[in-house]
C-alpha cells in the first residue's frame, strides 16, 4: 500500500469527497464515494465505496457498492466532487462488519445543543438577574 492512500481516503470519508483510484495493476480509473474504512475479518484494511463511474473488471456498469482492499490501490486522488451518504442505496453504519473495526466512516449527525436534563439547575452556573426592562 502506498503510504498516503490511507491518509487521502480518510480525508475523503470525513469530507464526503469522491476519489479517483487506480486499482491493482490496472491502468483504468474508477471514481468512488468512500463511505467506510475498516479492518476486515482477515486483517486487511478495506474501504467500502460506491463506485459512480469508471472501469469495472467484471464489466458491471456503475453505480454499485464494492469493497476495495487498500493494499491493491496503486494511486488515489482526492476530487472536488462531494457526495451525500448513500443510506437509501444500502449504506448502514450499524453493520456488523464495522463494529469495533472502523478507521473512518461518513457521519451525518449534525451538532446541535441539547439542554442536559440530568444536570441540576444549580450546577449550570449562577442565577442571572431578571430582565431590568421587564415590568
């Protein structure tokens, strides 16, 4: 595996950006949307990608899901093209194969403030005086 392949793919997953890869000893390019990087049962590092265009050695027409073994990726380029998580096309972060083995995974959770219900009011800071303009 080329040393920066994991680094580039991890950035692509976190930023939800497509990558162009050259796989194995082939000269053709494949464009994928990388959704998860994890360690497979056999100990190899794998990226689950949704191939949206490019070459397929099986002749299958994109789009489709496929696992790519990082040690077989001979070139990778981060593209400007972004993607949305493909939950409607079969991606699920709760799959067993990802449990305790994930190195990077797309994340659609939005950060938002939620008032913690388990904290007592006196633990949240000093009491603020009422609005002086209120009558």
